[in-house]
């Protein structure tokens, strides 16, 4: 298969630098230095200078992209090939047209575009066709490329808010993809539903990975999907038996989303708790505002067609079969770029503007001859310019500040539109399979130029509105009247049965000798619609607004010409068939009807408001003369002439004949004498006799004269002419009706064959009744306003009561919370005290242990001191022993000496041993006691090494006192020894 992409690119013209709506910078739209026609090797890209098209040959052997599957994900190994393009001049503002056409067996087949969107920077356009080919157009570098993979059955694409090069793509199978157009990769993929994805929107809380959700609508269901993992986080479930979800989306600059159901209610939800925050009913608010709107206020109306194009309204009629009326009136929505306002289009031709803060109705517009199936607001001027797609696939530009200013951007085949984030570019997807990119700056300039042109034309032509040109050329000159002689016209009518379609009303004008009194007709128009006509016009059930206005216009002129016609209820039914054939020429319609009233209908208003008894009596007499059994049948069912003749006459036979038959019938009526309708009524009853007499009851007979039945018009006309020719002079209507008298030139003669006194009474009663109705309406309006005020006060009271209740609940909640916190704090305080006691206990234990450790250290030190003291004592003892031994030796020596002296002095005194014996014994006893005390202290220390500090204190004192005693005694010993 060979495929080629054709992209039609047109240069945007330079505009004023001060214009804030410029599409792209001039640097982005400068002519490329490259030759616009060059041939690429890889995919044989061809850019034609004259045709401004791109031909992309993608044969089977060179096809690079493949449908995306689970086992064939694209990689970054092969970069995409990029190709340049050139922009061309175009005054319409269409800077780019993209369509994809493939060659299959020598034939060209255009692939429709499935979706398109701009990136967040508004400098790239991404296009996906229905075969899954993805093309990226970069307006800055003037290059485009095709991604090397396909996403078949794509339905929607949106730029990802996380990364500039990422896009979210949804398909018909309920799958969503994240693609990177710069690197030609698919980042992630997930299945979120089982139907085609229709809408993707997100809020402002995207930094938190857990709460970065997007709302996806598919079918009549919606889900919240995590933007990073593409996993369904919440499934929004609703009662499908009560209402159906129509559309849903996040509110701008908020983490709340809204839903719209088939009962036209809007619900705002929290994306965190999934609870309903508030609810609105725009349709009920609109109806209330319309009902309470003062009569002096005028609702802004927007019409695509002017009043002179009303005959083409069928081309603009909205086809309700494309939408299900049972799903409610709300059709589409959009937000202003700042997110402060929300626009809603309705199926019954309204555009509503709501505040997103309170969802109150702030503005509304009546769309006269179209509806908006899709729309978008332009950022600047703020809340003023709206782009939309109509029900007839037209792309339009509306100025809400000046409803008379509008611009048709694309006249047909528009399916959807996408506005860039900065509002400078607009893409319109067409049903024919292409995408047109427009510069909103050029479109706005075109709208401004059109506005200036219209204002200048109005300022130049400050003249009274002239009468529209007559479709039959106004006054027919004498030469033309000579050509259209009645004899010639009768011969033509006899030959063909009707007049030529193109010249029918010209012939009628000639036969009725209409004067075309334009100035007099203009004066009647200036008088306006009488009060009775205005009141009865509200009850008219004519679908076509142009025809309805034309009927009211002609009826008003007839009522100003003849007062009785304003009180005739059948006049709209009589006027409508003529106005329908001449919707733009009220003058001819008026003069035709005025001429018929003066001549053919001259006896219709003799007994108004009763039926014309004399006129109907002529019909009854003729029917009695030619078909007496039928008259007896009517009398048996109590059917009067006002039942079988008057319904035919007061509708001008329009109810029982189809359009072409009606035109042919009136070709004959205006040609024949003014009493010819009497014979037509009789002939109709005679021809339909066999059908009438077989009807079962009176109701069926009465309905028969209000329904269309198969009828041979030629036979009817022939029968009427034969009756008119054979009619006896005594019964002939000619006796009671004047011959045809045309309307004179320059004046409309008064028609006075009606009860004028009754009309005056009716007018007085009507005026009083209207005043009474106005008082009642004013009272009702006052009561409604009071009701609204009471409801507002009640609502405010309920709001205050609800607010007080909620405040009380919040206070109770806070009190409970405070109580719980106090209990928690008290519990924690108790726990803290327990912990403090435990800490103090442990601290005392630690201190005790530290003290014990210190005491043990001191004991050890004291033990060391005692050991050192013991060693010292031991040394001293040894020294003392040595000294004792020395002393003993000395003593022995002394004893020896004493013995010697004794021996020598036995004769002189007693010996020394006896003299010092008691002191030596005492010293020995003290030494033995000291050794015993030291041994006992050593043994006590070994038996109680870890006693408490309380027990150690007296022992230490005893030890110290013992040591002092020992030292004292030891000193005494030493002293004693020395003295000894």
C-alpha cells in the first residue's frame, strides 16, 4: 500500500504589533531559505510549490511504523526522520491544512483524522489518523516527523502535564497510553475501561504522586486514574436506572471535578473524599430567570442568518435525531481560560454562562437558528470571543459583547475543534478527513474588519428602511399588463391546469390588478401590531420563526386596515398559506389578501364573530339543490354549513390540499369570478360524497374537513365550473355578491361589511381585559418575586440554620476532640509521671550503685592504706623486734653486765632481772593483743567484703580508732624502750 500525507500550509499575514491575539511570532512564520520543492530519500517526501502539499510515499516495503502490541514496544535506537515545510500567504487566516491520503490499487483513499491537539507551549501540533499514524508538526523549527509506531483506533489525545514531550492517548478499546513524541517511545500503557475514551482532564494537585489523578470519561462511566502509573485509583459509580452520566471533568485550577447527568444537574465532587460538595440545576435557573425577566428587558439573541435570509432557515435547522432529547437539554460545556466562568450550550438553542465558584447563572444568550455542539473561549478579550461547532457542522466565531458580530470560519463538515493553550492557534477537524489550523489573530482581525465595515455602512445609509423589492417586480407596467390579458391566462390555465411556478405570483398580481402601494403599506407597518394581534400571536404554533414573523406582520397590517380582522381567530390560518409562498414580500401578500377580502370574502364578516350565515347559506342551498340526500345525511347528524363548508373556507382549502394542489386551486380562484369559492365548496362535498356518507359518526365527519384526503383536483375544478355554469339565477351567488373591484392605486379602500358597534365593544372589553390581565400579571410577577424573596430568605434561613447546625456539630466535634486530647494529655502526663518515677528510681539506683562503687573504691583505698599500714607496722614490728632483740641482747648484755656486776656486787645490791621483770611482761602482753587485733580485723574484712555503706561507717571508725590506739601504744612502747 502506498500512502502520502498532504499538508496544505499557508503563511499568516503580518498584523499590528500591539494586537495581543497574534497567532505565532513573526520569526516563526518567516519564509524558509530552503527550496520548497525537494525530494527526500528515505520516505520520498515531496513538497510542491504550487499545490502546497506534502506527498509521503510509505509503501509496504518501506513501512517503518507497526501497530503497537505488548511485544513490540518502540525503542530509542532509531531517531525519527524530520522534514521541513514552508508556510504560504493566505488572507483567510488558514495557516495549515493536514490530510492523509493513501494509494490502494491505483485509487486514492483519504484516511480520516481521529484526534489532534496542541502542546502546552502551543508550538507543536500532534495529529493521529484512524489507522494510528502519528504526525508531529513543530511550528518553531518548521519541521514535522512521523512516529515509528501506530496507535490504532485512537479517539482522544491530550498533552501530559508532567512532561512537555509526553501526551496521553485514549482509544476505542478503553486503553490509555503515554507517548513521548520527541523520542518516539511509549512510556506506559494501561486499560481503564471497556469503551471508547471520550474525555481526559486533570486538576492542579499533580505534585503528589498519590493524588495526581486524571478523570477519564468513557461511555456513561468515569474513573480516576493515577497519572504516573496509569492505574485506576477510583471507579465512579452512579445509579444508571435513575440517570445517565453525560460528561465529566475537573474544574480549572482546582482539585474538584464535576459531573453532568441526563436530568441536567451538575454535581461537584471532591477528588480526595469523593463526596458531593454542591449541586446546580442550570436549566431550572434559566427557566426561572426567563419567567421573572421584566418585559422591558430583552434577552440577547445570536443569529447566523439575517432577516432577509429567512427562507434558507431549513439549511440551518437543527437535526434532533443526532441527539437524544431524553438525555436532557445540556449539550456541551467549556471553561474560560482563567477558570472563572463555565459555558453550557443547550439543545433548545441557549448559551448559558455560569460562575464556577457558585454555579450561579450570570449570563444567557438565545441562539436563534443554531445550537453549539462544541465550543471554546478565547483568552483575550476576556469572556467575549467564543469558537464553536454548530449542529450543522459549521465552525463559527461569536462575539458575546456584540451579538450582531459573528464570523463563519468553516461552513461545513466541521467535527471538533481544539484551541491552543495561549489561544493563538485553532485547529478544526473536518469530517472529510483533514485538520485546518487557523490563526485566531487573523480571525479576530477579520471580525473587527467586518464590524467596522458594517458600522461605516450604517453611518452612510442613515435612511429609513426601504421596502424590500417586490418578488413580482412591484407595479407591473402597462406593456406587461397588456401581455398578461385574462383571456390569454384563462387559455393557459385551461391547457395546463396551473400557471408556471416561476411566474405564478406575477400572474396573480396581474389578475388581481394589485397596485403595489408601497408607501401606504409602509405607513401601515409603522402603526405596529394591534393589541389583539399581539396577544393572539403568542398562541401561534409556527415552527419557522421567519414565517411566523411574516404572518404577524401581514396580520397586523390587515388589522390596521380593517379592525374586524384583528378579532378573527381564523386569520392566521388564512394568511399562513399565502405568506409561506411569499416570505420576503409582505406587500404582495397583504394586497392579495386585502383584494380577496374586498371581493371573494366580502360576506365573511357580516355577523362576526359568528360564522358568515349568508355566505354559508349559499353553499347549503346549492348543495341542497344538487345533492339532497347528502344534505339529509348532514341534518341527521346535526351537521351545519359551519361544519362542512366553513373549515374549507377559513383555511383557504390549505388543510385538505397539499402544497402544489393548493397553488393550482388558487390559480383558478384568482382567475374565476369572486363567487367561485362557493362552488368549490359544493363541488368538494359532491366529489367526496361516497366517502362522507360512509363515515360512522359526527366526529369523523367533522374531522374529515380538517384532513388531507386523496383528491383529483382537475375533477374538482371541472365540477365547480359546471355547477357555476348550470346554477339557476335564483340560487346563483352573483345575486348577493358584487363583481370583482381591484384595489385602486395609491389608496386602500375601507372594508366596512362588519358589525362596527360590536367591534368597538370588543375593543373596549379587550382593553379592559388586557389591563386586568396586566394587573394580574404584575401581581403574579410581584407574588413570584415575593416568593423568590421568601425562598431566598428561607434558603438563607435554612443556610444559616444549617450553618449553625454545622457550626454546632463542629464545636461538638472540636469539644470531643479537645476532650480526647485532654484525656490523651492526662494519660500521657500520668505516663510521664510514671516514667519520671521510674527515671528517679533508676537514677537513685544508679546513684546508689555509684555510691557503693565509690565506697568500694574508698574501702579498697582504705584496705590499701591498711595494708600499707600493716606493712609499715610489720616493718616497725620487725624493726621493733630487731630493736627488741638488740634490746634483749643489750639487756642480756646488761644482764650479763648486771650479772657480772651482781656477781661482782652481790654484795652490794639486788639483780636487774628482778628489777625490770614486770615491765617486760606487760610489753609482751600488749604485743600479743595487737597481733590478735590485726588478725581479727583481717578476718572480718575477708568475711564481709561488700557490706553496705551504712555498715562500713562504724567499722571504719573502729578500724581508725584501733589504728590510732595501736599507733599510740606503739609510740608508748617505743618511748618506753627508749627510756629504758
